[in-house]
């Protein structure tokens, strides 16, 4: 469900203060934040953020197409290591394995 139009987009107050301060000084240094739920606004376009993913901070460069999305959408929290390999299926599906060949298959 989306947020009410009456309330407007959610952005962390401290994050917005950091953005305004960076704009005033003209600083292009990345802004470190844990506020993954903050909505990206037009003020943030062209800025770099270090968004926390639960383990480390990942750099996110904000472009126009990101407006309206959340900062956390661009900093993955899980690492995909690939699908199970054939030799490792016994660990996943038990000792026999789901893809075990039968005599009729040969």
C-alpha cells in the first residue's frame, strides 16, 4: 500500500538536513545513511549516498529515474550465490536426491 498523498513522501529528517547542508556547501562527498525507507526526492538527484545493507554501506548514485523509489531498493541485503549444483543436491533433497537417474532412464 502506498503512503497517503496528504502526508507526502517519507524522508528521514536528519538525512534531509545532511542533503541541504551538502547543497549549500557544494560538497560532492557521499552521504552515509541507515535510512533505507526514505523516499528519493528531486533534491537528491546527482548526489551519492552510502546506504547501509545490514553489513556494510553500498554506494548509490541517484539519477532522475529513481525519484519516488526508496533508497533501500538500490542496496541489496542478500547475496545471490547461484542455484544448487548437481553434486550438492543430496544436501538439499536428502540422500537420494531429486534428480537421481533410475535404470529405466538410462
